[in-house]
C-alpha cells in the first residue's frame, strides 16, 4: 500500500507540473464500484457503501461475520463477494526484500522543525498511526495544525500533496492558525483552509461515526493526513469508574482498529493526540511522573509513540517513547506564531 501511495503522489506531482491534474483520480486504493465489473450487483454495492465500506480493500480486510451484518446481504452473497475481492487485493506472503522496498518508498510529512524531522527520520510516517502525548501546553495541538498544512506541500518539500481530515474532540481547532502556518510555507491560506475537512466530535459514539464519514470522504479525493485530537478524551468522560473500564477499553479498541484500517486502506498518516494521567507508581521526584491513558489498548494500536514535555521558554522536548524503527532519543523544537519551528536559544 505504501508503494502504491508513493506512486500516486509522484504521478500527481507530475500532473500538477503539466497542468493536467485530475483531483477525481486516485490509484492508492480500489473504488468499490469496480466490483460491478466482476458480477456484483449495483444494489449490493450500494448496501456495502451504506454500511461504511467504500473501497475494495475495506471489504477484503473485513471478516465474513462483519459483512454478514450488512442489511440485505445473505451469507451466500458475502462469501461470493469475499472470493471476488481476494482476486483483486493481494493478501498473501511476500519476501522480506519486497517489504524492505516498500519501506523505502514511504512518504513522510515534515513537522516544521528540522531537529524533530531528524529524530523521526524525515517526519510523520504515512500508512500508520503516530500517537503523541503529554501534559497541556506541550505543543500537541500545534503540531496537529502544522501537519494539516505541511501535508499539502510537494513531496520534495516534505509534504504529500494531499488534503487533511481533522476530528476535534476538545474544541481546540483554530482555522486562523492554519492561515498563519500556510503563509509561513508559501501556500495560499484560503486554499489551505479548503483542503482541511474539519468535524467536532461531541461524544465517543459520534467520534466513531465520524470515522465512517471520513472513509467516504477519502474515497472521493486525495488525502494524506487524518488527525484525531484527542483520541481518548471523550472515552475518558463518557465512561467513568472501574465498573465501566472494560466497556471503555473495548469501545476504544474498536475505534483504534478502524483508525488502523483507514491508515492502511488509504495510505494516510494517522496522527492522534493522547492525554496523560499522574502515575501513582512513579516517584514524585521523577523526571516525568505521568503516563499516557488508554493502557495497553492504545500502546498496541500505535505504531510510533512520542512523548512531549515542556522545555525552557517556548521550547518543547520530544522523546521517542516507542517505535519499531526509531531509536529512543530526544529532540527540541519550539511553538511559534506560525506553528512548530526550530528550538530557540
């Protein structure tokens, strides 16, 4: 998927230079409509779409039980559709050499800070989930705003030439910040704002519903980034006490599974923020006595986990908390009027 996404971004860049860009074209995934060419009825395709399946990949990755829950589809039809999509979506073994080649073609999104990009070996990775957590005023939301702009820049400048989706659960989204950041990077502020789809989530159920809407939106256009700020805040308030902890974790796990599916399906970078809570097991004199909420559910869902903490003045410190590829290290950056920038002396 990452290799296909890279090919798509490169072709889009070539089309833009030639003045022949077609925003309605996307080859990073297979639209659901092509199932009609393989004998699937239009009505059945519509039923799948109404149930939240907008690409062939989403159908291929779903279980037979999940597809059987789609109203109007019999088990026989589901098995037939699954057999068809197996011939379209490659879901078999490949060599480690092929996997390495796919990794080489990954697109990364610049954070706006040179040192932070070095720490992340280029920036925020597409096709996976990056979680950032920390106390208030550590730059989590400002990093979200900056990425919404940088993802629109050319691949050669650290972008992905795609649009962004922003799900706000805490009411901290500020479009005027996007204008200032766009001016900094030489983009048209009005165009930059048009390229960001924003929604305010009011409860955990609504937050999950917004993912279904996001899938429909991303199947119609070229998107490079999906932001959830924050992923855990509403679950923290909708479910309280130990009596509801199990239900909260189950619902949170389903939400994170959908995020993972969107990242893989559309090749977008999923960037989510997380809150922290005081760690009662930690010593009060420890450097950081807090821990991210969500427990192992969030830890296992996130590919890369970053911890932010306050530094001197407007400087902030980012630490690689967990990553399959990045070494544990620190980098300093600053939060300025035009988003994330290099640390100040």
